[in-house]
C-alpha cells in the first residue's frame, strides 16, 4: 500500500488552535479519489512531572470538548520557534509552578492521524519542585495536586483519568522506567 496523492487543497477555516482544510486525494493503488478533512494543528508537548520522592504532579482543569473537569498531566502547544522540550518545561512551570532538574524525552506520536497533522511530544520531568505560583492562560483555571504512582494507576484503572494524551505519556514513562532509565 502506498501514500495517496494530493490533487487539491482548500483551506476552509483558520481558528486559534487549528485550521481546517479539505484535501482531494487519489489512491496510488486503486486510482479512487476522495475528499479528506484535515485539522492542521501545532505540535503539542506533554510532561510527566515526578518529584524526588516519586510523586506525580497533576492538574485538574475544565475541558470544553468533553464539558468536564479532567485530571491530567501538564501540557500544551509548542510555540513557534520553541523546541518541544522547552515547551514541556514552560507548560510545567505555567500550569503548576514547578521546575525540573531534568527533562527527558520519551518519544512522540500522532495524536489522531485520521484527522490531525501534528505530533505529540512526550517528556518526563525529573526532580520537579515548586519554584513559583502557577500562571495559567486566561482560559485555564487549574488546580495542582500530586499522586503516587499507585494512586495514578488506580485512577487510570477506574476511568477517573481517561485523557488519551495523558495515557500515552504515562505508558511511555512506564516503558522508559522499566528499561532502567
């Protein structure tokens, strides 16, 4: 199976966090044509913050898409000209007021390649400690809390933590830890 060829692209809208485009594509194998709708988004960075005593720093915040308050790890958009690691450190500081002794890359993935064109960059922040008050964005109201690894595992198992980007970051962190760092 081969990639499809793009025949035409039409920008349908430009919004604050993504743009929407229609892409007319042709299968390189069958020759069939189809319209696909793609959300163009900036890359994201998520970070699993771990204190020296093993606590995981989490944030509770309202999410409009699910119309719910979620418990998750810090993360956000990688700003233009910013490295994903710098974005992870910035989001950690902004959302929690914590800084890390070390930022460790855990890999990256496609959040949803069916409709999104961006990447999610995953990091562990080791030796985190509170150094300032959180400075969330105007649209964020954040509550910072910590949990042990066992507590976080239980919250994932119960569905209390169900944000897909958090789950993939946690899995990457656990895989990295299992390799003996």
